[in-house]
DNA sequence: TAGGGACCTGCC
DNA sequence: GCAGGTCCCT
């Protein structure tokens, strides 16, 4: 039995959408480029195979074009977003020119986002990708028309079979325990049903609830809320955002450390300034800080 | 509520 | 030495 295959084409304006920039910016971790102008990606049980064509992308997928559009937030105008953010925060405006085509993504699989970001704790991108790919290997295989195999991100009944020692051997380090404990806890709370039900919760409750999961602190919880549950007003405050916030908005904190209280103050500041655009605006600042390496060594002054 | 330290692994 | 932190303990 073979799944239906969809083929479609998307015209794009490079200022509005740069596929490579979007999928390597650290929002999602299962995209790779086997060749120039060719990208393969997955989200939950969806896979895409995209080839660059004149003025856009030609896409093959096991899901219709609407799934692609949703993932890349095609319903939101990047130009209008940039205009709103530049108005609310002039300091962000100049960054858009350096990050053309950057977009806030909207993965459909909250489970994949949750496990992915548990892997990001005190970690760096290449290894995060490797770990998420490793987890994905426990998912069911999906053969593409060209014979290559994509993986559905494993469901809990698959993940529950994975041991901590197995993950440690695979290089997860201490996050191996986070993953296995997270699986146990999710199962105990009602599994996929419980996770799906989180979609109906108001954002403050969602954030609080996610934080009660093992391996999920404030930062990871907010990444999951922002990316996995489409709460676009949520701003995960990581080391980069902390440095950005201090540099741009809270100079008095230059000698301070990030506490739970300051975390919330920064998050609230972003929401007040950018409203529902806060999450995307934060992502722009984050990417800029990441790319231009300003996170390295704050001068003690 | 804050502050300090441990924790896997890999790359600068 | 540090990375897109979390957890545990004063």
C-alpha cells in the first residue's frame, strides 16, 4: 500500500522566502541539502522534497501544498511583518536586510518540536541535528518516489522502547535521561491525547504546563510554545536573547545574570513592544546574534 | 527569589 | 572554554 504523492510548485520572492535560511536557522532540525538547489525535510509524518526552479520551488511531498504553505507560514506577508516590526522597533529594521527570506516556521508536529528542543539544552546546532535525526530513526520509514527513505517522527509507543543507555551510546550525553524521562512522563499523563489537548490551552497555562515536563525548563518550554504550538507572541529567552535584550533594552543589567524574574521581564517587554509579532521579531534578533557571533565573550568592560 | 555547580560531547 | 539549559541544592 502506497501513500498518495503530491507535486506542486511555489513561486517565491527571495526577499520574502529563503528556504535554506529558514530551515537552517535553528527552528527545525530535519532538513538537509543533498545537492545545491535541492532540499529534503520532514515534520512529524510529513516529508518534502524540494527542487529549486526558475523563480521558485518544485515540491514533491506526501502531503498537499496546503501543508507546505502552513509550515512556511505562507498566509503571512513578510513585507507587512517587516513593516510592523520596523515601526514598533526601529533597531530591528536594519537586520532584515541581512536576513532576507527569513520566516518564522510553523511545524505541525508538537511532539517532534518538544523532543527536538529538549535536545537543544546547552548544545549546538550540528549536534542537535544529529540527535534529532537519531530519534527520527525510530519512526516508521516512508519511501519517496526516488527510492530514498524519510522517517515519520516516532510516536510515543515507539519512543517508549528506547533506553537511556542506547541514547547515551548515540552521543546524547546527559540529555539521554531527559528524553527517556520525558517519554515516561508523557505516557503517564495520557500520551498523544494529552499533548494534543495542550493546543486548546491559553498560552500562559501552556507555558506553565510545558515547564513541568522533565528536561523542559523555561527556555525550552517557550520554544515549544512558539514553534510547536504556534504561539507567535512567545519569546524564548536564551543566552543570545539575553545578550540582545541587555544590549538594546536593559543596559542596566549588563553586570547581572539571567534570573527567572528577569526572564519574564524580557518576555513581557517583547510582547508589549511587538505583540503577536514578538516571536518572529525575537527570531530575527536571535539569527542576527547567531550569525554575527556577537554572543561570543561579552567584554567585561 | 538568587546564586552556584554539575552535567555529555564536540568544536573553536 | 563554551555551546540556543535544566536540575538540584543552599
